[in-house]
């Protein structure tokens, strides 16, 4: 009550001063408003809009009575009267326009309600935080499971694809609930959504590329293929020579194309490239395979695989880059290359030359063929100016010269000096040829018959210096193919057919 009395007394004193000075109602209103504002800053303990105090002294009361005649005092009023015991009673009225006490009370009530709501939301967030931690833990566990499916297809038998999808949908629903509850668009939620979507795609890909089942299918298909070929062999007069032997009469026929799979990039756009085995492997590398592919005719890298299984599973053990910025540029072109004694033989890009990359010592070298021309390529693709081949007798290269008007030239390479030591001139125009390979010193050239059939139409026997025209048709998996090479270690033809690994078994005539 002391504060109320003090304030009212100050108001009365102010009014007296204003009236004594002859001031008007406007000055009084301004001063009263100022005092009331100061008072509100100290404390709004006032709960009404009217206060009363008792002041002694008849003179003071008379002075205060004079305020009753004030007119148009919009901010409030002050009234004085004599009480029943002769004391002066002063009434001060402050309207809501000076101090909105009722609105302040409503604000305090609302603030209290909001405080309770905030506490409820904090408790809810704490609960959701626990759920989020559980989600992240489950998501991490699922990531490990998916990675296991990708990296070790031999470690599982039954794929739980539908279960994985259900769990992913549950995770996504929980993230959505968290996001809605917190009314947030935090990057953390977007990151979780992206990760869940990516994992869903991986599951779909794993199901469509069920590699264990595909491997079983391939094995069964290969068995069936062998049975069919055996039935064909039974009625053919042929003799397969021992591996490495040339005691046969040349090619009798080519088997059906056996498709291993799409290239290691799983990209049909990688149409240019080659694959196969080392034609003269180093000890311990007899089962090694290699692959090089690109979306153009550049040769920029080669990857090695320890065996056929790892080739199919795309699990290479070594990749050799032919270009490292500010270090070396060993790039090639043309995609007609072979691997022999762990060395890649290919067409060097600049300068135009024979190139070789020793994958053991990781060193490269090149040797220019003086007469070789860049003007003549194979029928299917540009830049196939040098074509390397390997057989039971060594390493070979074919090319064309302007002097011979673009006709195909066959050269025997001395592997020690890396020189073309002997050449044979053929009568066929190189640009009419789709590809060529060597078996036991005999050149076999191919051409396209139609979109489904290829034909060996020409041979050149370097042992007898004889050429001949033949017709040995064989089936193509797809129309376009980039490389075709024979491997003497297993007597197979390896084709890179429109981005796919394809191979053929070769049957020989009786010597």
C-alpha cells in the first residue's frame, strides 16, 4: 500500500503544481501520463483502474477539490472530498488508455499457457530424439547388410529384398514423422531421405542383378552349350589339338557365342574396348583376366582380375592408369590390344606407334613403324590402325601402308627388341576387313555378312606364304563389335561385342 500512496501523493503534488502555475488540462494530462509510465516500469502490482488514499489537511483538500472543474480530460481525473472524520479524500481515475491492466492480465495468462505448452514440446522432442537415435542405429546396421550383399554375393543364399524394402519404408515414415513433429526442414532430414532413397535403389539393383543366381544361370547355360557342341562334334570330322600344339589343319568352325556379361562398368555406352586372358602368362597368373573399356576409342586404363569369377563380380585387383596429369601420358587408341607376359601391347596415341605397358614394372615404351599409316582403319571403327595379336608362335601386328594402297600388312614382332622383324603383304584392302587374329602363324580376316552373322573370309599362312579365300561363318551376339583375338592358352576367341564380354570355342580340322 506504501507504493500506491506514494504514487497518488506524487500525482496530487503534480496536479497542485500545475494548477498553481496556471497550467491547462493539456499539461496536466502530459505530466500524468509521464508519471504513470514511470510507475508501470517499477511494477504493475495494480489490479484495478482506481486507487484511493487519505491525506490530512483541509487546505490540501480544498486545493484538490478545484480539480473537479477540469473538463475534457481524456487521460483521467482526480476528485477531492471531506471524509466523515474531516479528512481529505482524493480519488484518482486512470482509464485503460493509460494502462491496459485487463490486457496485461490476459497476456500473463497466455504466457503461462505457452510455458506449459513449451514444456510439453520439450518432452516430446526428447522422446523423438531417442527414436531418432534408434533409427540411425538401425540404418547403420542396414547399410552394413547392403554392403555385405554387394561385396560378398557368395555369402548369402536367400536375398531378403522385400524385408529390406519394408524396413526402408519404416525408416522413411519415421523420418517424416520427426520432420512434421519438429516442423523443421533441416539439412539433416534431407540427408536421411537421400540416403534411404539411395539404399532403395541399391536393393532394386541387387535384385535385378542377383549375381549368385546369374552365376548359376551362366554355369547351367555353359553346360547346355557344351552339350549342344558335343552333339555337333559327334557328326563333324575334326580333331582338337593339344593346347599349344599346331598339329591340326586350321579352323573347321567357330562355336556359338557365349556371353559372359556386360562390361565391368555395367554401361552399354562403353562400346570400345577389349577383354581376355594373358596369351603367355607369368607363373601364378594362368587364371588372370583383364579388361579395358571406354565410351570412345581412347585407351586410358586397364584392369586385371585374378580369375574369371572376380572378372564377373567386377572385383579387380589392379588398375593401371595410362595417363597421370603432370606425370606421364601413355594413352593409346584403337582398342585392338593384347596382353602377353603381363605386358599390354597397344596402339600408342602420341606419337603414332606400337606401345607396350609392362604391368609388372609399370613402365611404358613405344616404337614407330616407319611405313604404317593412320589413314586406314577396320570397317567397324576409326583409329584401328595397328592391331596386335598373339598365338602359339609369338606376337604379331597388322597395319596398312599408303605405298600398298591401303592393303593389309602383317608383321612379326621381336618381343626382346620390340621391332617388326618380318613382314608379309596381303592382297586384301584393310577397310573391307572388320577384324583379324592369328592362330599358329596363320592370319584369319573377318567381314560382316549381316547384323547377325560374321564370316572368316580370308587366310594368309606365313608358314607357306600362301593366301586363300574361305567361308567360315559364325554368329554374332550383337552387330557391332570392337575387338576379336585368339588366345592360345585355351584355344578360344575373345570378342568385345557392343560392350559385352563374348567368347567362342574354336574347332580345328584334322591335320
